[in-house]
C-alpha cells in the first residue's frame, strides 16, 4: 500500500451457498485507490454492486466475504467487529445508491436523514447538526436548503433527491465515496450536474471516488481509471482516456455494442462470451 493510498484491497472474494455448491459472485478482486476517480463497469450480474457492499461489510448472511487484505488508511478492515464497521460507514466511507425514491426513508424528513450520520459519529448539538446539514445542502447545489431540509423525499424531484442523498453521504466528510449507478434514474441535464458536483468534490475535498456504472462512455469521460468486471472478476484495468485501446475481447465486445450516429441503420453486434474469460 503506497503512502498516497486511501484503500487497498487484495484478493477480495464473496461466496454464497447454492444447491450445487458455493458460488463466488466476486473473485480475487484487487484495487488500490488514492484521491482519484475509479470506474467499475460491466454487465448486470458482473459483481459490481456486490464488490461495493463487500467493501462496506454489508454482505448479508449466508454470504461469506474473504480477502488476503483490506486496508483503509493502512488499518486492517478484516478485523473489524460490528461496532468498528458502524464507526467506519458514513464517517470514513460513504455510499451513494442509484435511486433516491428507494434509498431515502419515505417517512423521515431530509434534514433528519442528513443529520443522522452526525448523531452517530459526532457529539455536537442539534443546532450544529442543523447548521452542518444546511451548509452541505448548499454545497451540493440546492438553492433553497431550508425547504429541502424540512421536506419529505416524495416532495423532491429525482435530481433534488439525488443531491440530498449525496449531501447525507458527505456531511461527515468521508475520505472515500462509493457511488453505485448514481445517475441512472436522472435525465441527461441533471445527470451532468450531478457528475460535475462529484468531480468538484473530488477536486476540492480531495476524496477518492469509486463510480459503478453500465455507461462506458460516461465513465471513460469522467473517471481516471476503469476496471472492467466479468462474472465476478476484473478482466481488464486501464486508464479511462485509453478505453479505445482496450485489448480484452469482453471490453472490446462491450464497446462494439454501443450505438453511435455512425452506425445508424445498422444492426449492433451481440456480445459473444468465451468460457475462458472466467479464468484467463
């Protein structure tokens, strides 16, 4: 683990039992991330979200998480108990989920959901909690933070709900954010606003960002590095700006399936999968 690293993972594996024996949905995952933007891409079922949940210690039983090492700021995460994980989540690593309609508590006001992290991790007064929450709502581009603070999730648009969810993850100033499809439920204009917000946060606050997405062109444009996952394994890792130079046939197949104006009227190819990709 280098001095500049925030998170270092080696050999992360997530396994679930099945009638035919144990099934590994994440296999030998490796990552070292500093204050940068790393994208994880792949088809549905490739293990992206399970990897994110494993990093946060959120794999439900009977799932089993193992690794050679997992360290945050050099601290061993594998030895954490339930209390240790609760202290880490929200305070050191935050996670932004993909749809505020399902991720925000529908019966809690936005302000209460944002200050919940502060109540768990910091001993400050309710007045200070409110002040911090209003400040972070302003920081994520909400023009009327007082109204949003007092609102319920159903009173907000999709873009406002996503910003509120980002605010809830940032209010305790974590060093690392995991964003799981944070723009999939948003229209094009709001998506660009949210990506700009996340980019500004990485630049100004110096945080690390893991962005999980199906959108290859967006990740290539937004991130510094890309990891490509197939059936639980990382099959290729490359600089985002060099996505067009990808060499693995799976990555090349994903790129070939993308529509473009140049292919108007043509049938897009289907991705042919090789069983050897699971081990090679």
